[in-house]
C-alpha cells in the first residue's frame, strides 16, 4: 500500500508540473497512471475518478494513442467494479480503434482482457480462447514479456477449468519458463503451484507435491502472505487426495491463519488510511468512528453506484457522502477525517450540486435512498 501511495503522490506532482509546462500528452499519461495506481491498490472509486479524468483530458487534447490506453484502463476498472456491460463496451471500442490505428500492443492487451471478461460473463469457450490465443500470438511477436506471462497464465487457467489438463500443463510450464528475475516472483509462484495442482488432477501426486513444496518455499522466502495462503489450501487438497487427513488438516489450519492475518492487515491499513484520531478524543467519539469503519463494507455497493451515477464527484466527496449516509454529522466527519467543519460543509454543497438537489431537499435522506 505504501509503495502505491508514494507512486500516486509522484504521479500527481508530475501531472501538475506537466500542466504548468503545457505538456498535455504527459499530463494525460500522469492522470492515467494515478488511476492505475489506485486500481492496483484496490481503491477502485478514486481509480475510476482519475481514469475518467484522463480519458476526458486526452479526448480534449486529441491524444489518439493515449485514448487507446484510457479505453483499455476504463474497461479494466469497470471489470473490477463488476459492471461487465460497461467493461465490454470499453474493450470493444479499444479493440476497434487499436486495429484502426495499428497499435498491436494495446490491441493484444485489450483482447486478453476481453477474453477474461468473456469467461467471467459465461461466454463460449471458443470465443474466450480465440481472444486469448490471438493476444498471446501478438505478445510473442512483439516480445512483450509481462503481457505474455499474463496470457500464458490465463490460458492455463481456462484449460484447467475445462479439465484439459494436458493443455493446461503446457501453458503453466511455458509461464514458468519465462519467469525470471525478482519482478516476476508472484508469477513464478503461481506457475509452480498451478503446475502442482495440474499434476494432482492428472494423478501424479509425487510430482504435484514437489512443485507445491517449491511454491510454498518461495512464498515463505519472499513473505508473500496471499501466496502462502493459496499454497496452504492447495497442499491441503493434495493431502486429502493422498488420504493423509492429519496433514491435510494442518494445511487447512495454516490456510485459515494466513487468511485471518491478511484480513487483519487489510483492516489495519484501512484504519491507518482514513482514521487520524487525535489522542485527546473521548471514548464516545472513538466509538462513533469505529462504528463508521464497521459500516464501510456495507457502503461498497452504494459508493460504486454513486461513482457511476455522478462521476464528477471526487474520492473525498464520495467518502463524505458515505459517512453522511451512515448518519454522521459534519462535526463528527471533521474529527474522523481530521479536516475543518467548514471544509466538510463546502463538500456537502458540492455533493448536493452534483446530485442536482435544491436546499430544501434533505441530502442525507436522498443518499440513504440510493
């Protein structure tokens, strides 16, 4: 999270500097990079906000190449938000324009993303594989390693799901053969564990165990909790298959412990990110703040709906709208966010304006209806 926060700050500074220099092409790149950094840190609401700003900026300044990147990024963010129809629409536009502009790299990226979206949307396997294989072929021609790794990974997954374990093993082995260097550690672990899982399904339990042990060792060496969690679950299933139930139970227990640790870290990061509580706050104020944090997950659908319906709202305004919806006053929100009450009231006025609400209409009631 900290790495992404630093990147976001740097890209925001770069955006301002490029604007001062009237370098509108790089300003557009910076806006898109901010959105992508938010997306990678799983902060999808501010990600959409900046990606839309980048798209509008590039359109206003006739940056045709930049627009292709923005179309693909918007397809990705709507995918993560679960709005598949909008995601598909942006990918279709991106593919059409990329073919028209002869931009093979963006074309390959959009094809891969559309293929995975088709899988999530329940489309035909033939249609899914057509997109993924075409993307893979272009990536091989261009020698774009990161894209190629992703194509091999997706193809391995699709064939595994279809119980075509021979083809699945082929692509996971291809993935492992291309993974070299520190920056591809996650993919290397994925390749090792997926090769192990495929051998398990083929009945070669000894080979499966050796690959899963390698995957777990690398995950431990790099202290990657999510991979440790996933490897623990895979090893539990392996030992179930071997009918070694005591060992399987230990791995299921490890899986649970890693999952709980990850969840605890996520909650801690969330609180550090949005709670700036002064040590002098009394217990009643703290209780209200903690209740607000507990309600944050319930607000996810509301926040996404608000962002889609009113994209002009800033991430801060969406955050404030969610807190208002939970029944918090401007004063309570100012304590939570560590900003002046006047600033909160100004943001409330902007939210009201974006929603086209007159002064005699209750803002909180309307937010609660969404």
